[in-house]
């Protein structure tokens, strides 16, 4: 792909980007590649947002996302700047993908479809034809939705007038929008373990499989058909690569710089930003902060109709995170490990209905040192341990943190046949309240609003504002939603709207 040629900077085309998460970096790169003079402001000393990095006593941890899917999204972003993603980010295909531990003692390792189907037949006694039928169904949903729901704005008429969209709308019911994920999965499989494994993909956007539409079953194909990936320097290697790309093509990145307010003139026309007490003029402002943070803190417009709507919608789940430096290795574990609860429906009900941390939580353990050994001291492992939790509601999370820690250690010790507490060499934690404070995400939700309604995809905030002229939005709380590929796509969609390409 080479170094390419991107347009010379035109000082008449200036844009400010507020927030240096993946969405903000994506929009900044896309705009700079189109000739805009871009200044990116990030209040934290480093970029990344939820996709941060943390080191404790020699153990390095990613603080948020852990599995990369749809790496082609990043290839496309780098191509916009005439660059090659391979020169900035080292992506590693994973096979196998995830090791699953069920409450009844069953264990299975997931993989790409051609390897996974034989494992399903052997472990769950599922006929090959049934597994193939499911992945065909999942692929069909993906094929019908990805270019419309993920790559384009759902809030512009031009999207719906395209031949591709009209053809997809003619097959609307093929995307299975009227059943829940769980109901659809139970229609394919009788084995409750297989259903539980597939229902798990609702957690990829912080939702419940017992409420979210079956359209989200396309995630099963994304992971097992298109593949899951690691990154040589941890997921934070994506952030580092994008930061280097942005600087290479002229983006002015200002970390440790808080934007206090978005400036505006008559008719709610955006005129710039107030950053660290200094008024800076920009005709275009892109917000990569949570929608409610934008309206309440940066615009002083908490009663805006879309802010009111966003406040009424159920936020996605949050999480309790434990960063454990483990002073020994575990051959039974891979980079990605899931220890399922015994009653999945009860677990999601407690999170989304009772607003409590589950009594018997599913435990996710990500170990990046399995991919990048330097992430842990020699002979050790860095465990990122996540338990899904309700969003922050004002509570003191310490009791939940302590009680859940005991339950997680007891479960993992039993499964691994070891006294795990004896091997925790370094430790840190993260609660929904901390997530809210550190990333400005509403109530510490990990993915903006949940997808626990059939219309959730259409209720996310647009990538532009009709109320505030010159204001645009990206990030996990706006279209197309949370997760690394989607957040990155949001920045690209926003830049295309600004540049008049759609």
C-alpha cells in the first residue's frame, strides 16, 4: 500500500476532536487524511479511553477490550491515510480462540468454524449438519447487516435510498429481528451448554441474550467465521499504532488537556472549544465522549431531547475487573478463558433486572502474556479477570468487589486445582464507579446503551447533531455502538459526513 499521498493541510479546514479513544483517533486520522488540520484533545496523560494500559509490579495489563475482531476495519482506516496497518500494528490470528469451562465440568475450546464444528460434535454430540446450519444462519445475518448497520449512518436519507439497503430491507426478517438471541439459539440446539456458549455473545455489547434481538447472533460468525485476533503488544498496541499514525500525518495531539466547554455562537453554531482556560476556534468539533457527558458538561444542554432520550434508555452492563499478577504459569489456560455460571438466565436477570452483581458470576480471564511474554515477569502470567456487573448507581462498590473476589478465587481454585490466592503476586481492581470517573462513560457502562430492545440499533445517537451546527459525534455511545471495530467505524462514518462523502 506504500506511504501514499494525502492532501496538504488547508488551514481553512480545521477540526477539533475531543477524546482520544479509538473513535476519536479514527475520526482524527480520517479527517487529517482528507486535508483537515486536526487537533485532538485528551484529558488523560495517555490516549486510549477504555482501551488503556496499566502496569503493576512488572505485570502489564490491558484495561478494557481484549479480543480483536474485524481487523479489516483497521486496514481500511490506515488505507485512508495511504499507510499500511502492518507497519504500525502487529495483528496475530488466534487458533484456538477461547477455552470454555462449564459448571458441570465440561470443557471445550472454540476455534474457526472448520475446526470448531468437529469439537462440537465430539463434546456435545451435535450433528455436523446442525452446526453448519447455525453458522450459515449467522453468516446470512452478517452479510445482510454489516455494510448498512455498521458502516453507514442510520440517520441519513441517503443510506436508505441505496440499492444495497433497499435489497437488504426486502429481506428484513432474514436478520431475525423479532426473536431474542436465546430463543433463536434454542431453536437450533437442544444442548443447554451450546446455547449458553452462543448466548455469551450478547456480552460483547453489554446486553442480555434473553432480551437482545437475535440479529446479534451475527457475532458468532464474526468470531468463528472471520476469526479472532491478538495484538503483539497487547490491545494497547492498537492505540499506540493509531497514535503514531495520527502524528505521522500531522494530527496535533494534546494529552493532559481537558476541554471544559464547547463554544458556540448564534443559532447554536459551534465555534470552538475552551481547553485549559484557553478559547480555541474551530468550525468543526467532533466529540468522542459519552453522549450525556457531552450534553451536560460540554454543552450545558442537559434538557436537549436526545439527552433526555439517552437518559431513559437502559445502559449496557459494566464490570468488576481484577488485575492479578500470577507468579506461575497455567498450561490449561489460553489467552481467552470463560468459566460459565451454572444458571445463565439468573445471572443476566440479576445484572439487568435486579441491578446486582451475580451470586454465581461467569468469569472471564484474559492472559496477554500467552501472546506477548514480556507482559509478565519470566514464569508468571498477567490475568485480567472480568465479571459482568450492573452500571454504577451511586453505591459503594467495595463490598461487591471483596465478595466477588472471594467467589472468583474459590471458583478458579476449584477448576484449576490450586490455591489461587497463594499465587497472586500483584493486584489491582476497577469498579463501575471508577470506569465512570476515568472515562466519563454514563454510569460506567462499557458500551453506551444496551441492545436489550428490538429497536436499540436505531436509538443510538446519530454521528452528527441537528441541534448544534458543526458538532459531530463518535465513540461507543453513538452509532454503530461499542466494541473496538464499531467504535473505530463510528469515527470513520463521522469523518465521512463532515467531508461530505455520504
